C-alpha cells in the first residue's frame, strides 16, 4: 500500500496527463499516452480535442495534424466521439464482436436487419458517404425524446460502427463521412480476448490518469475508474483507497501553467478533481446566463500541481477577437501566477490567430 501526500498525488495526476514542464514531442505520442482525445462540437474557444492537444504540445500544434492522422495516415481512428491510436483497435475488437452490449440497441438492430443490410450495401457501392446520402429504410424507427429521435440512419451507423462493420473515413466540414470498416481499418487486426482487452484498457486508463479510483461513476464517453490496474494507495487527508501507476512514483516534478479544456481528463472526473485538487467546477454552457458563476465555457487554470482558477473567455472568429471576460481566482494569484496566466492567454490568442481583448 503506497501512502502519498496530496501534493504527491496531484503531481502524479498532472505528470500522467502530460501537463508538467516536460512537454511531449508530437500528436501521436499525446494520444497514445492519454489513451484518447474526446471530440465535442462545442468550439467556444476551440474544438476540445485541438485545445487538449495545444495545451500539451504548445504553439507548434496545428489542427490539420489531427485530420491528417485520422484521414490520411490512419495512425488514429474515431469511434463514439473519441480519437484513439489505431494501434489500440485490437483492444476493441472483442467488444465489437459482442456489440451492441445494451439491450435496447440490440433489440432495435434485430428488428432492422434489412435496414442494416441496406446501409452496408449502399456504402459498399458508393462509400464513403454522409449520413444524409444514405436512404432510411428502417422497419422500426429509433424512439427517443432526445436529439437521436427518429434519426434512424445516424443511429444505425453508430450501431454498426460499434460492431466494427462501418467506420468514420473522414469529414466534410463538420459532417462525418462513413465507409465500410474494411476500407478504413488495417486488415487482420489482432483480436485480444475480451477480458484481457478490458484489463489492458484499465491499465492504459491508469497510465493516463496516474491515480484513480478502482470503481467510481461512469462517464458517457470513457470510464473514470481503472479496476485492479496499478497498485493500491491512500492519499493523506482523502478518504478511501486509490489505484496508482507505480511508474509515476518517486519521479521529480517541475510544473507549468496551462489553460485546460472543460473536457480535459485532468478535470473531467469532477469528484476526483474536488478530492485531489479541491477544485469545484461545473461546465455551465447548459445553464441560463444569469445562473453561471464562471462563464459559458470557462477554462480551468492549472498552475504547477494546483488548479487555481477559471478563465471566462470566448473566440469570435468573425470579429477576429479572443475576449477574456473574467479570470476567476480560486486562490489569490501571486504576481508570478498572474504573469504566467497572461502569457498563456496571449499564447492561446496567437495560436487561434485572434486579437486578445481583456
């Protein structure tokens, strides 16, 4: 059982997320170490995947690198709103063979076998295609009160992607292009047995997080827990047991200041962020403006091994401006912290190609 101070635990978490002073070399290395980049259509500042990459790589990163890795080099692949290393596809093959894993989509697919066959045939003949170019021949519509309600083609493509039969081949603007998986994924990908693959994914997740709970709340994108990966640990002043990546222990730490996406994995598990960093955060874009404390798309501020505030900022590409409405200080900033945050804001505006306004 490892016993860590809360400062040591925070440093493990920050270093595992490639947010210390030792910056990674390239995008592929970032995605391999973080296990995935979450995609989200919100771009109040920049698309989250690009913002996460910029926070690690710095001003040399360009969004076209991500598109090239996905669409041309095929070193990355996109599945269920996440970008992952193509080398990790083998860890999803057994899961794909069992998909859909949940009863409702499994029953819907069983009722629409003809529809599934029609989608595959159309892609085989004419792919890659946008979803709007694929006829809807569903026998039973997908019922939902949410945004997927009666969007039968999109839902079928998602189900077939989960089964490894179709894949995202690229994008036309913001819209996904779909094709047969055999035209996107490498041939003869190893199928790691299901339980072995799940354990390996737990290990990858712990390597990316550094320290995490064995069991915790599930995320709609990727689990926040790590099972029995790593080794047990306790953190002084924090109740309960953790799992820690032993490779992260006993290493020197030099921090830096960084502006994070609200979807950044350092803060994505809000309970973990509160327990280890004392950081209270809610993404407020879904709240009425009058009910927001920190802003529509507030960027968490990391300084060394502490989360110290939030920046309420927005990019207006038509006006050519990056406007900072407020910098909320969770702890009083020292002059050095203020200067570091100002430098990061200027760097972010420059990377966006916008004029900084305060």
